């Protein structure tokens, strides 16, 4: 399954969660909105942090979502590489494996569309 397919599949699962527990999902959505819309960090900076945390926590769906969000926020492959290195330093070999997923996801999303 491609990373694009994984992102779409996860979005489908989250839509079902929203139908099943709307108040909880709405509360999480409100938290996400508050975090993104306030504070001195730019959206790109926040996505760099989130992606690094996703790698260290070994959450592949989080990695794919935040790689996509970082790209949309204007992040570059070089900035991604810096975050991958920091995540690897903080989490060792397992972090390196998940960092490789993040890089592959980025490259797939950045590839020209046919």
C-alpha cells in the first residue's frame, strides 16, 4: 500500500471514529485547532516538532499525516532531514527505521503526479 493510500485509509477510519464518538473527536479537534492557531511558533515549526515526535513515538499514521502537513506548511526536504537526524539521535535504531518511513512518505508525496 502506498503512503497516499495509507493516509486516505486512516482518514476513513478517523471519519468512522467521528461518527462513533463525535464529542470526543470534537474535543480533540478543538485542542488541535487551539494548538495550531496560537503561540509564537509557525505552523511549519509546529509540524517539524510533531513529525519528530511521531518518529520517536513510532506512530506510522502520525508520521504520514505530519509529513503531509509539513509539506503543506512549506517545509523542505532539507528541513525534514534535520528533523529525521534529531529523531534518530533521540531514539536510536528504531527511530532510524521510522525516519526512513517519513523520508519515503515525503518523497512519494513530492513526486510529480502522472
